[in-house]
C-alpha cells in the first residue's frame, strides 16, 4: 500500500484581482470565498468590490448608503434631463424606489436586498421606476430577485458631482403630502426620526460627515484612494502626530465599505461640525503630501500602519 504524501499541496495561483477559493471572501463576511460568494448558489451570483467606482461622487454615495441617516441628492439622467430623480439615503420601509403622484422618482440607497452589485441593483430599480412613471403609475418599486446583466447606476445618470443635502430627519418623506394623507405616515416617520443621529456634511472637504451619537461625536470621512496607499499615508501622519483634528479628538480606526476606507475620529462632545472645517482642510493637505511621498516607511510608521490595519470594520 503506497504511503500518503506528507507534502502540503501547493497554494492555488490566482490572477491579479481574482480571489482564491480558500481566501477570505472580499464581501467581509469572514468566511472563505468558496463558502460564500464563490459557492454554487452562494450569497450572490456576483460580487463587485467597488460598485460605485467611476462616479464623481463615489465617496458620497457610499456615505449615504452606509453612514448617513437622512440625506438627498438630485440625479440628472443621461437620456432625460427633464425627468426629476432624487437619490435618498433611506425611503419609508427601506423600499428600493418610489414613483410619486407627481411623477417624481425617489431612489433609495439603504435597502434590504443585496445581490452582489449595488450599482447594478440601483440601475435595475431606476429602469423599472422610469417604466412605471412613463405608464403614469405611482407607488413602490421593488427588487425581489437578482437583476442579471444590464446598466448600472453610473450608466444611467450624468457624469457630474452630486449636490448632497443632509436633513435633520425624514420630514421630506411627507413634506409634499396632502394633510389627509399625513396621519398614515406619521408613525413610520416618528420611528425613523428617533433612530436618526444628528449629522452634517463638511463643506471644506468632500465626503466628510460629522455626527452626534449622544455620548460622543464622530467624524467619518470616506476617501477614494486605494487602501494600501491610504494606509501608508495615514500611518505617516499618525507617526508624525498630524492626525489630531481638534484638541481632545482621536483617530480611532476606519470602516471599509464598497471598496473604500472611511477613517473615523472620536470628538469631544460639543465640538460640532463648524469647528472641524479648517482642521479637516489642513488634514486633507497633509494627507495629499503623505500620499505623494515615495520614501519607505520608517519603523515607527510601519508599526503605526500595522495598528491601523487592525482597526478596520467592514460594513456589508
């Protein structure tokens, strides 16, 4: 009887950008790829690690989908500039879209489905909403199954930056409703408002959002740079003591969402968004300089980088 080989099998080679079956699934589930998105009939037929890449306001879209409770931004369609479409962080009952009685389309980012490519999901929902509006029908637009191939959100909307409006709550849901229709929406509106933390978007830098969670305040800033380069730059600034925004603030880690990192700072209660404008602008300039550096990381910077890499939370 032949002896079993004691040699370990060779690691499976993967092409750049591919994920091996025994590697962690890039969706952030913590499972191996073969047991998650790589499994037959697994979590999703596709997985796009950076679904909103190429959009001028990619970072804001990610922030509105994952971090900001109540915000809206108008969208301009490529084929119909006169059609009113509003991108919303959240719609009532987390529905994917609504066609209003006046023909306006509201498109929701925070939804309950996940078919692996949020940009394709949004594209499919927007197309369905446009068809419904063209037929003169109002109401909810759903997405009950994976949409398959087709245009993604960035294929349907104009290639221009978003103008984001952050709201104190979800009053915009009922702002244009007739008085007779408002009572039915009041309960859902009250529950949603109770769960929404005060939030504001900084004006001095893109995609940076202050929020007050009661016991603390935070700044959460979605950044577009590749993860490796951004970690290097943040490590350089941390080692140099340049990551303190205001007195008493502390850079505590970062979220990872849709292929982007969102550094997070704890702030003293009472800081408010206005006090962050100038420090954030200064930090952005220091970060740009650190990103441009080509020197090797020092021992202190490598240690800082390792610490930062361990302080990441993936949002799925």
